[in-house]
């Protein structure tokens, strides 16, 4: 059993590297979140619009997009990281030891995960909303921005929050391949050195991060739902 004084010394010793790992995780999370919003949101909207009996009903386009999402979502993330290594190295120059390089597989999974959340959220919008938009002669663009997104905004935020928590989990896996971040810190300075107190400290930090993210996301969703 480690003493409190020794534990405090270790925390002080590893604090700079811990903060650096949090910064690396933050970089990966930013890339993943931006990808989810800029690409996952449109992809999920496309899945909804091209599904059966929807404004842009297109079976082929829907199937192509849906297969892509399903493949990425069902692919074991660690294997996805390994498979993407040559591609990342070709385009970026390096595939490990850098949070930006580690962001590429996270961006891909973020797009697929949030796209499916978006599709489901839009399907949950009451049919009366679409009927109202059609009766007012709204274009597809107006339908999406002025009716569907407005009606589903709370659900979209909750879906994004859920995805955000998943992104944090995926970021910890990047430590296995030397991608940096809090997961890499826990493995390198805790698990591999048999310093379990360091590893558990990193785990507690991750849990706190997740709790805060969930609280913040749900709070925003509740406020939007009241409006």
C-alpha cells in the first residue's frame, strides 16, 4: 500500500507529463468533434433524406452511405487504427507518436457514429413537422435547417454528447499504438512501470472528464428542449 506522501510526490513528478497528455487528448478530441459536426451531421442528414418515403428517396445512395457507416462502426477500433497506419503515414508523414496522426482514425469513427445518431434523431421528428413544411412549400434545404434541425436540436445535442464520451474512450486506445494522450500516459507511466497509482490517477481524470462532458451536454439539451 503506497503512502500518501509517496503518492503526492509521484503526482507532482508526473504532473507535467499528465497535463501534456491531456493536451494531446484535447487535440484528438477537437479533430474528432469537428469531423463529427462538419461531416457526420451532413452524412446523417443524407441518410435520413434518402431513406424510404423521404424527400430525396434514393435506395442506392442510402445503401452506399449506410454500408459505409455500418462498416466503420462495426470495425474493431484498434484494428481500424492498425489498418489505417499506412494511409496516415502516406498522407501525413507519420502514423504514431503524434496526436494529429492519432486523430485520423478517431475522425473516421466520429463521422460514422454521429451520422447514425443524426439519422435516428431526424427519424424521431414527428411526421406533422414535415407535413407542415411541405404545406408551406419549403425546399429541402429549408426543411432541414428550419424544421428538422430545430425540432431535433435537443436530441442532436444528446447524441453528440454520447458520441463525445465514446470519442474519449477511443482516444485512450490510441495509447496502445503510441498515439499519445491520457491513455498513452496511463499505459506508459502506470501499467508498463507497474505504478498502479499513476494508472488509477489517469483513470480518475478520464472519469471526471466524462462526467463533466455528460453534465454539460445534457444541460444544454435540456435548455434547448425548454425553448
